[in-house]
C-alpha cells in the first residue's frame, strides 16, 4: 500500500471513526472559510446546492475502505450500482445532480456494459447531468482509443498536445456510447492545469469544477494537484495563462469551485465522507455567502463508488447524504441543480 493511499484512507476514517459524529457536531463552530466575505445585505437569490458525483469503477469494502478505480479498474459495480444507489436517493428528494463520468466504463463487457448504459440513460432521462471526468492512468477506454499507455493522473505530467487529445477523446467516447455532448468537466483528483484549460476551451466545454480553493495535495506523486493559491469561492472564468489566477477571466469556461472549508487546521471539501462536517460547512456558507445579486452555488463532491458495496448494497455515505438533504431542505431559498442549470 502506498503512503498516499494509506493517508487517503486515514483521512476518510479519521472523521468517521476516531473523532466520532457526536463530537464533530459539537465542534462545527470551528468551521471557517477563508476568503468568503460575510454578506451583510439581504440575501434574495437562491442558495443552489450542486451535488457532483465522480463516476468510476470501484466500491466500498466491508471495512469501509474505498477501493478506487486505480486499484480495480474492472469493478464496474461502481458504475451501475453506484449510479443506481445515488439515483434512488436523489430522485426521492427531487434533487438533480451532475455525474462526472470516467470513460473507463466503456471497456465493460456485454452484461456489465448494458447495465451501465441503462443507468446512464436513466440519468439523462431524469434530468441529471453527465460531464466528463478524467483519469488518464486508470481509464482503459481512453487508452485503447488512443492506443497509448498513460501512467499519471495529473494534467501536469502531459504535454498540451497529449492533453488536447485526451480531452477530445474522452468527450467523443461519451458521445459515441450515450449520444450526448458533455459541457462540464472535472479532472481526476482535481489535477487541472493551464494546458487543460486551453484544451477544454478548444473542445467546447463551458464549465469546470476541478477547483478545491486553498487545497493542494500529492505534491510528490502522479496525483499531484494544487489549488493552494486560490482564495475564491464564487465562480470565475478560468485563465489560459495561469489556471490558478482568478482575475484574468480570459476564457469562456466558468469555474464553479467545490466548496472547501477549514476545520481545526484541516482543509477539507464539502463531502459526505466528512460526515457531520458537511452540514457544518453548509451552515457556514448558507450564512456567509453573498446572494444579494445572484444565486450562490454550493458544490458538494462525492463518488459513485462511495454509494455501493461490492454486493451492490448501499453505503454509509448514502445515509449521510439523506440526512444532509433532509436538513438543508428546511432552509429558505435552498434549491438543487446540476452545474449546467446552475449557471
Ligand atoms: Zn475521480
């Protein structure tokens, strides 16, 4: 087990087991969002919650460990059962979500393939959004289409020419198998870079949601990502000169960042894996995000694999999300929307 993988598991387990949910609830007053100015004026526009699901192979094992696509690229249950378990929850609460799809699912054989396509078509029919999600190193449909092996997750390890081919091919695979043109994008492990911005622009993408303001990670491995310089929590137009610059605003791609927050020195994402902290994070944003001139978009991140065990049964994350949905629905002005519709 690599150190990075070990730490990833530990982060998830830390907030779910070591501290315990009841303690977390009492600590929620320690949640803080740097760079989010307190809005004093009256908030008249909606508070939009955009649930985003990175959709990949894998599952949650019986010890609550995440088996990610990289470890088991052919664990297609992460797609068909992961999507189905999310759909049941979302549809019950009439919440539309954005599913960022890794094209790796298109390597599945007949039985699994048909189950996946059925779920993807249901997503479209039910008004959810399908965007493109990029993991070059564990996306074997992409590698087959380009007849090339890729060994890194992050955009920074590829040339512009490679990135442009990768994004174009991913988009074409979705078009070929499910007949839609994705316009929203998230790079795997949030590892976008400036060349990727240019390639997204070239391929007609309108929205990116790779940014995790204030957070960087995996600096010494091939999953490296860096949004450490970004201090902005409202959408901006991405820069084609420096992807972390929020002032240039010189492309037509709108970055809708994932909601991030600080808790006792940890920089975290709005993610049901962080259990009760998701509600605490919502509370902070709901109270402080400016909605006097336009709606605020609160982006929550989860994964398809986190909704299913190896046998297809639903997971703790689905329970946490159900609790979250019931909680936020009571607040005035809260709406649920795909990213596409949110802008
Ligand atoms: Zn991913």
